[in-house]
C-alpha cells in the first residue's frame, strides 16, 4: 500500500518574517554603524594623542637645536637638564636614543633593558614618520613618537616621547558602552513597537481567517471588530460587508427554495387532484372540461417557472444568449397583453392598453423582449387585488422606445424598492412567484442596452418603465 508523506514544510508567521527580513537587517545596519562609530572615536582619540605627542616632541627638538647652535652651551648637559625638568613627565615620558638604538636618557630616570626593541626608532631609520602604537615590556599599551636629532648631536641620534593609552582606551570604552546602551534601547524600542505593529496586523488577519472558516460552514453571523481607518480597516469593512451580503443572499436563497417548493407544489397538487377527478368523471363533460382547463393553466404556470429557472441558470453560468434582429416592439407587446386580457374576467382585473400607431424598430431578441413584457404584466396582475386596474402604455420618449405598466395594487415598501431587482428577493411573500422573474427581465433589458425603472408607493400601486434604444442607436 502506498503511503503519502505529510507536508513537512513549516508555516512561517508574519512575526517570524518580520524578525528575519526587517529586524535582522536593522540589527546588521546598527552593528555596522556601531563598528564605524567605534573606529571613528578610537581614531579621533588616537589622532589627538599623537598630535599632542608630536607637538611636545617638536618643542623639545627645537629647544635642543637652539642649545646646539649656542657654542657656549654644553648640549649634553642641557639635554640632561631638560629631561630632568620635563614638565609633562606625569603624562608622558621623554627618551633619548643613541646611535646604537639604545635608550640612554629618560625623563623618569628609568631606562628600558638593553635588548628592548624600539619600533618607532626603527620606523624612523627606514624613512618612516617615527610613529608607533603597541605594547611595552609590561604589556601596557603605549604610543610613541620619535624624531631625528643626529643633525646637531653626535652623542644622541634621536629623541622620543612615549605615553600610556590606558586612559584613552578607557575613555573610548566608556563611549562605546554608552553607544551600546543607546543602540540596545533603540533596538528594544524597535522590537516592542514592531511586535505591537505586527500584532495589530496579525489580529485582524486571524479574525478574517477565522471568519472565512465560518463562512465556509455557512455561518455568516460573525463580524470583525477593527476601529482604525487604514487599509486593514477597509479590508475588515469589506469582509463585514461581504458577510452582510452573504447572509442576505443565504436568507434570500432559503426563501427562494421555500417559495419555489410552494409554487411547484400548488400546481402539481391541482394537476394531480383534477387528474384523479377526471378519471372518475366518465359521464360528466363539464367536470372534465373544468379539470382540463385547470390542468392546462397550471401546466403553463409550471412551464413559466421552469423557463425562469433555466434562464437564471444560464445567466449564472454565462451561457445566456440573445438572437437579435430588427423587431417591432408593438407586436410583441400586443401578444403579451392579449395573453392577460382574460384576467379581467377570471380575476375581475381590468387591463387597459394604450397602443400607439407606430414606434421605432428595436434591434433585439423578440422572444426575450416578449418574455419581459409577460413577466412585468404578470407581476402587475399578480400584485393587484380583485377589481384592480392595470394600465399598459407604449410611447416614444427622447428617441427611445418606452413601455409603462402601472397597477393600483399593494405597492412596494420604500425599504424594499432598492432590492426589488435582486435575485431571489420577494417583497411580498403572500403573492405567488419565485422571486427571479424580475431579475431575469432586468438582465434581458440590460443586454439590449436599455433599463427597467420601478416607482412604487405602498398601498397606492407600482409603475414599471421599460426603456429600449431604437435600432439606429444599437447599430
């Protein structure tokens, strides 16, 4: 038996991605800045110390040179006197180096051992600037600057100034510690604010994810609570609006299923009942005639409902097509009116048709246009009470072909009027109908470049205005 391996890839959260992609980059940048800052500070302090040593050494060399130029002065004696009275001996040490590279005279009175290497002096002999930073015999970090005096002294070849870098390194270390603390505080603030910011994004996203799971199970009762007016707030509002729409659509779908079930059951019950009655009415022609009349009418109702459902299904799947050609609107309207003329006898509803002599031709599907007329007139008759009055009028307005169907029936509530053309929507559940006929009619007229406008007042009546462009506009 084949066994499938589970997906071992771990899901990376937004927080992990933020730490990896953003925080890590910020840390690297701050470390780079910190290293550059440390280097700059150390370079600045060391440059200042070197400048001080160089300045002090230059003053000593100039003084010794003046002694050498005075023939009455003993240079060796004056050098010893100068070294002994060196004023900055508490900060640095002054040394004299002979031609063999040995320190023979110091301001402190203590000379290095004979084999001690003097890198700054060797650097000077090799044509360098006589500058050196390193560790002394006692491992103390020092800085030394050396100057050549062989031009005016035969006993001594160079003088050098040496200072300890311990205090300077301590000062640099203090600055580094302070900068590290500041950087750490900045990083801590970045982490805290970043976690808060990422959390403010993750929380509504998790709510959206949880809500999507509930939507998948058919639960549209939950809503996202998010108060900020930003892009995520817009997303949450859109999700909440979608939930409202889905909830409304779900309710309308359930009502539609219930309504269609009832609408199908009523004619089927009538057909079955009259079929059974006719089967036992062998010698009663009148009963057979009435029964057949009911069966025919109820079958026509079933056929109309099925056609509406099929049209709606085609619209939803994108397979709704029109067979357009030049057509006479008055001919199709006349056929639709003729179908409902008998209603004035059956339901005591008076139908009045105001037919003009001529209207512009329309480029469209005559069967679909007639279907729209039948649907609108059927609604007017259906929502009219016994003794009601349905007025149908065809006319030309602003170059368009218009058909108006008015009734004095129950009317439509103002709150229901904006949703009247929505699929599955029924403003009045006491009247028969599936709730998709008007939606199908509106789609057909829209495909012809026209419009259906509905005005209504509850308890007064409803007027439906169908507007179609003439053939010249379409072609």
